[in-house]
C-alpha cells in the first residue's frame, strides 16, 4: 500500500525519499513549492503542493495509503515544534482515508506537546522518534552550523543515515502496533563542547532537535535520556530491538563526517583547471 511523505522538500524528507525510491515502494509526497514537484514526479513519486491545512486536498493525497511519514517543518527554524504543529492538520485528513500508521519525529523538551496527545488518542499505529543531534556529511550542503548548545550539555549524536533507516523501519515493521515513542540517539555520549572540538568550524550537523525555550529545554534535558545516560544500561539499543537499526558509534560517525572536509578545503583554497593543476584564487589588488 502507498506511503505518503509530507515535507518531501526538506533536507530530511529528501534523504528519506532517496531511500524509499530505491526500495521500489508506491510513494506519494507533499511539497510547499511547485518548483519541487517535477523532480519528484520524474522519480516516480506522485507529488502534490500542500501545506496540509486544506483538508480536502491533503485527504486526496492520503486516500487508500497505509502510512503517513510526517516531516513537514523539519527544515525550518522552528525545529521539532514546527513538525508537531502540523500533526492536527494531518490527522484531520485521515478519517475514512484508510491510513493505518503515522510516523513522525519530535525533539527533547516537547514531551507534553498537545500534538503528541492527539497522536496517542488517534487510534492509529503511531511511531514517534525523539531526535537530538543529527550529524551529516560535510559535503552535503544541508549540513550547517545551527544554534549553539551550552558546551556542557550531554548529547548522543546520531548519524543521519541511521535516522533515515529508523524512519523506513518504522513503516516497514508492521508488527509494531499502538503508540510507540523512541529516543533516536546514538550509542555514545559526549558534551556539546566536546563535539565542537572534534568537528571544528566546518561541522556536519544537520539539525539539533530541541525545544527553543530555555526553561523548558533545561527541565526536559534534566529528565531526558540525554542526561540519564549513565543510568541506562541499554543505551542505543532501543532502535535495534524494535526497528532493527543499530546506530553507528561516535568514532565512526566523526570519521564519516570529517572525511568530507578534505575536498571542501581544497575547493576553498583553489580550483583545478582542465589539466588537473590547482589554480589559486586571485588576490585582491592593494588599494
């Protein structure tokens, strides 16, 4: 049965569709700009322009689908809260559509968000991945320098391929029923300052999923598994047990991210001509 991806024009949505298209699934997607439609259509994805607010329009997209993977808003400055704000619009279009499962993401500090309560009471099978810091290859232009966390904040970085794999598995493993919420984090813990020291100024961070309000964020991190790591024996194994996804160790993630620094630095220093020789950027004339 068809799978619908909202926010197919976001960085995470594009990466997810890359994986799903390769699996040969019957895919549908929503984007916000008409300019993004044709590229997806050319790849065999039935695509509609929708902000999800028009229930009738979005209802036509999800008709007779099995799963909605909701990612709209994941590429915005609003972070995970923006994704959750779209949940009521998604749910409003689902009655009588045939949809049985919703997969989405949230961030730490949003445990009491009203949209999560709506998902719990929807009667659908729901998988929510609670995501912290996501790392991506530096050669990916979507890897950017996001807002800074306090250097002493404990984090468990997750490689973006593992997050995409978890989203795919959350749809594929149909034996998972009811409402399930998982920490989508890596197996290793490091401080935000320690991660910055390892990655330097050209950090391959795709997103940091946390509530933007400092008071709620602080309270949430105090009770979240980001801080409780030393007391949790199965850290990093929840995704493996339920979804069959075993996140990369931090050392491997750092190696994957940093391996793309070299070509990026060469491009900064200069470019190669047709003969393969490197040409330096011209110096500005002295005034």
